[in-house]
DNA sequence: GTACGATTCAAACGATCGTTTGAACTCGAG
DNA sequence: CTCGAGTTCAAACGATCGTTTGAATCGTAC
C-alpha cells in the first residue's frame, strides 16, 4: 500500500481521471478516444482497461469521483440551513444559494480542476448517451428530493406539479450556464468572458434570475386539458 | 428536373435528412453512423456522400433545413408585434411568447417531425463538437440581436450586461427543456410526461418562469470586482 | 539473491467508422 | 432504338476505435 503518493506525482489511476475529465469536457465522450486520454496522462494505452475495466466504467468513475462529495456537501448545506431555521420555511434565495455555492466551492478547487468538471457536468445533462443517464439519477435523487421539499415548504402557494416544472427550468439554466457552451456568446460576441470564468460572479447573476422565475406568477389555467376548444384563433 | 415528387414518397435526399434528424436526436452526432441513417432511410450507404458530400455537411443540412424558416418566422413575428406597437415598448411576455410560439408551430408540423428537430436543436446547444458551433451563431445572430433589442427597450432599467446574462439563462432553460434530457424526471420519477410532450403546455409553464427571471430584481452590486476584501469569513 | 503479485509495456485483435470506387440501373431526349 | 447524365448499388478502402494479449518490469517479502 503506497501512502506517500498522489501529492507530487499522482498515480496512474488519477492521472487518467484528470486527463479524461479535461478531454471529455473539451470534446465529449464519444469523440474522446482512450489513446488521447492515455497520451495526455502519459501512461500506457492498456492502463485504462487495466485500472477501470472499460471506457464506460472510466466515465462513471470520472463523475462519481466529484459528484459524490459535491452532492453530499449540498445536503449538508441544506441540513445546516434547516437546523438553524427550526421548522420555519427557508427563503428560496437561501435554498438556491446553498445549492449553487457548493458548486462554486468545487470550482475553486486547487489548480482549477474543479472548473473543468463543472463544465463537464453541465455538458453531461444534455448527453443523449446511455452512459450518463444510468447513474446520474442515482447521484441526484436524494439532493433533488430534499431541495424540492425545502422549496415546496418555502413556496406553499406553488402547486407541486408547477414546482417540478420550475425545478426543470432551473436545472436547465444551471446546466447550460455551467456547460459554458457559449452559443449565445459566440452569436453576439458580447464580452461576458471575464465574469463568466468567475464562478461567484456567475452565481451573483444567476441567483436573482432563478428566484425570479421560481416565484413568478402561476400560469393562467394550471389544470386545463385539451378537452375544450383547442385554440382561440390568435392569427 | 423532377417536380412531382416529395409528396407521397420523399426522394432520397429528404429520406436521409428525416432519418438523420431522428437518429441524431436519439443518439447524438458522433454515435450515429451513416450506416444507421441509410438503413433507416432505406437507401444505399453511398447515397449520403453522393448527395451531401460528407457527414459533416449532412449535419449542417439537417439544421439549416429547419432553422432557417424557424428563425425567419421568429423575426417576422417580432416585426408584426413592433409594427402594431408603433414605437412603444413591447411587453416582455409578448416578446418571449413570440420567440417560443414559432417553435411551437414547428413542433406541430405534420407527422410530429418538427418535434424531433426541436429536441435535436436543444441537444445541439450543448454539443461540444465543432460541427454545430460553426454555423449556429450565423443562424441565430440576427434573431438574438433583434429580440435582445426589443427586450432592452421593454426593460430600460436592466443594464445591457445584465440583459445578456439573463438571455443566456433563458436560452439555457429553453434548450434544456426542448432537449428533453429528462435527467430531473428520471431522478424524481415525476409524471410530467403527458404535458411535456405537449408543446403548448410546455410554453404555458415556461413563459411565466422566464418572464419572472427576466424581470427579477437586479443583483446587489452589479459592478463589483474582487478589489475589496475577498470574502467575509462565513465558516 | 529468489520468488511473486502488481503494474506497465509494445503489439496486435476484430469491429466499425467515413469515404471511395466502378459497375449497374433509370429514364427522358434525340 | 441509342445515348448519356443522374442515381443507385455492392464492395472495398484505409483509418481509428475499444479491447486483449503475453512478455517485460517494478516493488516488496522471504
């Protein structure tokens, strides 16, 4: 059992994980070959299958390495908030800030490695491949349930169904922002770059937007089906 | 020049485009091989390179076939709104609804083919590959500029920089919702499915959320840099 | 030193990828 | 009919993929 490692020169396993994390972020899962990963990590090609079994298991390990602690911290943050509130409903801003701030702390990880993972995470939410879809729900189920319950308590006038919708939109805005896909920025060439790379600045702008959407007036008829006349002729 | 086609039995070119559209949506660009596409379309493998030149050009054609008319309609909708407003600022809800309703109309295209494309479009915003990033800005530049100007006029108290941020978040929520990545739904197993497949229902829920975020109070200090004390010791 | 499990290595495996080739087929014009 | 441009077809191309193999190497216990 080697103990005095991973500090100056990470061992093969972590070198592979670090290289894979960056390359997956830059090019996606399918477009990143094991040869690119091992070349960047400075290890032999066969090391991936030796240490992880397969590329798919490598992908899962890349996620679980960071996602476990991240979501555990999110739960701990919510625990602390609810403990200090003593049964009273929390402020929606507090709740969302707790969720986001854990990501911010990860983004400030040494050597900016956390930032790469956050962008990879945002990208993964839109990945159609079955790889991610298999274990992402397991990783997020507890967090979503707890934060959803806290928000439901904070916003008693919002029906459960509507809250699920708004959580969906919130996740979309967060994932897209973390993913840093930049389509809008590329389209407009608006210079957000300096702030966009500062996670605290992102949260400062994102938080009011999310709370505004979360506390917005409810849609007109929440329960209408298409049983009546279809559309009212708008032109 | 054959004229009487594409009605009962689409020609090879459109059969390929239709098949590619669905498969790209289901599995992404990299994971979809030309052999899957041609097999689904019922055409020969070489037909893709004969009609489109390369897989990359096929991808571009899949997008431009629908994106051109879609964004043209978005511009036309805004033209009509601004004409009837006669110089007065529009309502933010009107503006966003105009943007979204064009997509709704596409989604109700015959044979639900438009729905497949919208989900593909939402997915493409998160694609890291260079394919999409090259021409998506060109397709969206005019639309974003016009709608951004209309929103700036409608929300004179929102600084330009903040408006760009909020447009970014809005695009994220829309793209994620259109993409239908379902991670949240999978995580919670909340039965949104029936409504989620009805584009008008999606807009009915999405619109108040987006307007709420767009008109939310501005973040505390809009211009702060990290010049002062970094953080206030939270524990 | 020797022996042995853990790890690394160069090399190759079969499969699949996007693309190309050249012949066969279609069909209206002459 | 013949012709030829447009299109479709089966087959193969070279490249790259994830994975496997078996020997070489390392580090440690005896």
